[in-house]
C-alpha cells in the first residue's frame, strides 16, 4: 500500500495486532512508503489517511544492515514524512521479516489527537454516569426513607402507629434512666363510638377519627408524640412533662373534644382518658398497662373524664373536673 492509508492492510502485521492502539506497527515497501499499518500507527502518523513514508534512518542503510537473532536491524529514532511536508518522529525498532521491513514503535497518548479526544469523551461520559448514579442513589434513598416512614404511620389518620410509639417509648425510657427526667403518657379511648358507625356509616366514622387525630396534633407540643394506639384508642407521649403537666394535657384534650359538634353527629364526641407517669425500674409494657388501666377506670366512672394511674389499681385517682392550674405542661 504505497498510496494513502485509506485501509488497514494485513500481511506482515498479525491479525491480533491490527486493531491495537498501544503499539504502532507498519510495513515498509521497497521505496520506504508504508504499505501496511495497524490502528495505532494510523492514529499516530496518518489520522486523516494521508500517505506516509520513512524519512530517517536512510532506507539504503537499512537494506544493507545485518539482522540480529530476533531480526532487528535498527533501534532508535524513526522519522516519517507526509506529502504535505509534515514530520513526525518516534522511538522504536525496525525488523527484517522475510523480504519486508516491519516498524514497531510505542506511541504516546499525545501523539494522536483522536485517542486523546476519545479519552476525554469517555471521561465526560464516566463523570456524567457518576452524577447520574449519585442522583439515582439519592432518589432510592429518599424512596426507602418514605417507605420506612409509611411503615411507622397509621394509614387512616396519618399519625404514628403502635410500632412507632413502642420504639419511641423505649427510647424515652432509656433517656429517663440516664437523666431521670419525667415522662408522661396519656391514653384515650373514644366513648360510645360503635353507635357512630351504626348510625352514620363506616366512612363517617373514619372521618371522625381523622378529625380527632387533627385535634390531638394541634393541641400538643412538637416534641410530644401522638399515635393511634388501637382502633378507637389514641396515645400522647409527653417527654419532660411532670404529673400536673400530663393531667393538664389530658384535660385540655378532653375539653377540646367535648366542645365540638362534628357533623353528621348532633352530640359532642367524647373520650375517656388515662394518665401514667413512668416509675423507676418500669418497662414499656407495664407503663402502658397502667395508663390503660386508668382509661378503664374512667370508662367505669361515667366516661368523658381523666384518671391518673397509681402504682396499684387502688391508687388510681379520678379527675371529674378541669384543672385550672396553668395552661402549659412542663
């Protein structure tokens, strides 16, 4: 191939080396022109397919040179020229293979712009892929967090569910054991709610429960936890709240419910309340059980009232009227 390098020939160059970029291989004809070349040589010396020929060392010297055991007849600087007058040099070796001369050189990345451009393109694609992967990972993390939040949420009211409440109580008990700060729990159970579903339908009953959840969420502090404890039961966990503060919260909630007429009902919606303060060496189940016992005491004594749980059942104390001491629990 003594003309332009428009095609990559296969002759003295092994097939496996034709597409190599890491090594520049070329075959010289009798006039010193390139008759065959692999991809590495073409990218380095003839990126646009121009004709290339040997300029140095002198071709006549190469023809007379004695070959070594490996067929090498020259090692050192090799210079090629093009018809446009350009000159390019590289360090390499020339071998006599049969009747032909094979040039072997190791190109540098800066020797051929195409490869540099390909490297830059791949680098940009890699960076974009990394950014896209980061975005996808963030989206996945957000989705997992949303799923985890939904697992801890009551589907009807949007409040925390029983699992979330149990976890928070365990955390607060651990904090109580370290710092001995007061921890209160208010449980409430809706009064006569079975008649609501029978009279107005299940959908109306669900809407009433959502309204109750809204009232609870608007009445307590952001540091408190409001949860749906059961079908008709709700709970309010009160960190950093003493006994009087917990009673005030319960009575405030009782009065807030009692004061509202929620359509389609024509009577106030009421609930029975139980309040418990965490005792030394008490676990979550015992803590919740005492508050639940106080709710039962309220229901047995007229409903729509608040009971403070004692250490034993006989110590439970019923509060029939609203307390007038303060407006904030501490």
